[in-house]
C-alpha cells in the first residue's frame, strides 16, 4: 500500500509508528499487571490429614475428651507450620511482649490463657451478682470444651449501648437511626440477599422485625450501672476499698471510664456498643454476609465433630467423654464436670431439632449475627500492610503511605475498631480486655500510658488476637490485607474501614429516611438506601456503619 513512496520515507514512517505505539504498549502491560494483582490471589491449602479414611474413622469414634485433645494438637501443629513465634508477632504488631502479670503476650497455650482469666474472675467476680459470676465462669469452661458456647444465648441481644456526658440529649444527629431503623423488617430484596429460609427459625427477626432498646447513660448512669453489675457502690473519682471501686476510681478521665464501660456492658449484657457519633449504614443483620471461613481444614472438620459429640453429650445420657472444666485449682470447679453452673445452657436449636442432619451444611447457613454460631463481630481499624501490598492499590492514598511505610501513628500495626462493638454476653475477648486493663491499673503501669494503650484499641486488639490464637490457631498474619469479611469460628471479622463509611453515605441515608418520614413500617418502604452496605471501586469492601470522629470524651477529665 505504501510501495509508491520512496524507501527512506517508508522507513521513517514505520519508525515513527513503532515509537508512538511503544508508550501505549507499556501502559497496556502496566494495566494488565495491575488488574492481575488486584484480583484475589490463590493460596495453597495443604490437604487435610483427616481425609485419610483410617484417621477419619478414628476421629469419628473418638470420645469428646479425645476429640478436644486431637483438636488442640492440630491447632498447635498449624501454628508450627505457619512459623508462629509470640515475640516476633508482638514486635511486628508493636504490642507489649508481656502482659501486666508478667505472662507472655500471644502465648498459644490454652491452659495458661484460661488460667490467667480464671485468676481475674476469682479476684473481681466472686462477689458480683450470681448470674454475672456464673456467666464469667462458664465462659471459660466453654473454652476448654472447645464446643459451642453454652454460656451465651442463641439469640443476639437486641440492645444498643452508648455513653455521653449528657445522656441521650448529647448524641450526634443520626444516632437515632439505631432506634428508628433496626426494629423494621428487612425488605424482600434484603431477605433474598441474606439467604432467608423458612426452616431456620433464628432468621425470623429479619423477616418480622424485632424490638431494639437503645440505652445511653450519662456520667451518673455509668456509676449506677457499674454499681449494679459489680455489687459495689461506684462513684467516679472516688477510690474505694473494693476491687472494682479502686479500679473505677482510678480512671480520672471520662474517656477511660467510657472505654471500660463499653467492654463491661458487652461482657455482662451483650448487644451493640456504639459511640454517640456512630450510626448504621446497613442493618447489623447484614454485616459480614458471605464471609468465608479461613480456619485450617483440620480445625474446621474437628470443630464439627466436637459440635456433634457435644450435642449428644448435652442432650442425652450417652456421654462420649467429659472434658476438664478448668486448669487445676481454678475456681474450685470439679475437674471433670461438664454440668452447667446454675444458669441454663444455651444450645442452638438445630443441634437438637434436626436429627437427620445435626450439623447444618455450611452453604445453607447465612453468616450473620442471627446465626447462633456467631458470638462476636470485630472489624479491622488499620492494617499497615495494605499500603505496602501492590494488590491493594485501589486503597492507596498519600495519607496511607505516610503511615504504612514507617508503620506508625496507630497503637498497633494491625488494629481492631473499638468505637463499635458487637458481642453476645460473656465472651472471652471482652473478659480478657477487662482483665488486661485491670492488670495495668493494679500493677501501676496505667500512669505511664495514654488512653489508646490503657483502655483503647491497644488492649482490645491484643485480646481479639489472643483469642483467635488459642481457640482457632489463627495468627495476626492470617488477617492481613483482607479483601472482605471472613469468619473464624464464632468470630466474624470485617475488613478495614467496614465501620467507617464516608460522610456522603450518612448524609444520603439521613436524607432518604427524612423523605420517607417516621412511619416507615406503615409505608412498607425500604429505608436502607445502600442495601447491605456502601461501596465503590476504592472501598475495599462494603462499609456498613459511619463514625463521626467527634471524640466527645477525648481530653476531658470529669
């Protein structure tokens, strides 16, 4: 076609064409590489040792006590395969290497973990109201059983707790969304998304709605509730003679009391704790939907065997073997007792009802707080690895780079949110957080620590990571650069920023609710503008709540 042109002219034109296409090719290659790295990367999963027919047969006929022993050995083997080391983990997270009592932080030994919490329960809970004392004891017994928690109810408490110096009169605009929207039934669209099934009774609140209570005590209210829960008369700023009185009176600033109260309310009562400037973007029933389990395959299988063995143990005389209730000397509980302590046991309904399938299929059970197996929901506040992982480029900002590369500006390199807590009562994570804070105050370390390390995300994050370690063999490294929610046994973990939707999201939601008015139930309108959560191409996953970051308690010594 160009043959009529002189040879020199043709050569120059071809050179220019090749040169002009070079940048385009380079950009195309870069684009392809970025797209490839932005997709979820496959990871090698070692085959389950329980897939061997002989081993599987042995496990299937094991007693409950034998299953628990096998489970713990599998957990420790998993940690060894991962190359876990407590000191290196603490250093990488910028967490203390030792706890206030001198014990090792991130020690994977379950008995030492339970023993430390037993001592705290013995020291602090022996004179509390009987239901609270019993709940604390049974929470630790559940740990050693490795079975579904009997100390926690099936149904998630429909209560939202908060705190403000002025009580309900001081909360931020939009906080009332908890009270106005949570009781409403979910729309057909959202029921379909949640995977609603008529045969799962515990999903009924999503279809029919449920009454939610919102409690926002003021300063005096905090003193009153703490007095009620501890059986000791509390007064802020007054250091009394009792254990709880000395602890509460030592908190000179309101932020410290507010922090401690949130863990105490979640441990004693459960439900949702929300800062007064925090609001829902989607219904909590929808948080974490579709979260895959990241448990080791052997741990997953053994958990199901223990669940089945525990079910037969709890519901009939055919005891398949009992499990030691506490480390020797702990709380004076008979060493081989699996009986409940005063309070009735809680067993998810399908453990006894569905005889044909006592263990439900994973793919038909929605991952939500309505699921009786879910006891607590946490969310990642900050992960320094996101700013150093090419596959997470969509979440990169200059603000993130300045903090990720030097790994600074947050108490932990991997940190959990604590302005919003979601938990059933008597969960070990909350008990551990309370024990750690009390230990720092009793040991005299509190005076050298700021709120973030004394009562804030520092001790809470460490408590979450310790529980995942001793209960499931999941390490902090397993929770890095999450691309969405994941499930670890009874814990639902949301990805970074899941509880930090942008300002425009809450503005749009409030605008929609105002336009619909407050008779939403009668109109049959769906107020949840963003469905199961707000997201865009940069969000890294669905964002399901909003935090105003007003910090009403910060810096106030009241």
